[in-house]
C-alpha cells in the first residue's frame, strides 16, 4: 500500500485512475498532507481535510479493534 499511496513515488506520475484508487489508503492522505506542508509551503489550515480523514480512519480502526478484541479471563 505504500507504493500505491505515494510513499515510493509521487502520485502525480501515476495514471488518474490509480491516483483515485490510492486515496483508499491511509498513506495517500498522509503523503498529501506532508507534501502540502513541506514541499508546497502551505500551512496547517490547508491540511485540515487530510488531518480529519486520518483521524476518522484512526477512530474507525480503533472502534473495529474494540469490537473484535476479546478479553481472556484465566
């Protein structure tokens, strides 16, 4: 997923359909935020969408983990 999400190469060199598919991964959202902050010299106010999606992704994964985690009494 790292290669698809843009960690190995920039997303803009991938075909358009692959760029859209890449945003199903958490990596693409993180790399978009990093690129905006570090390369394009944008501010924190410009990456709120990416931060929100990353937070939502984390909350969903945490909730799924709580649902499937079973405590074992010994």
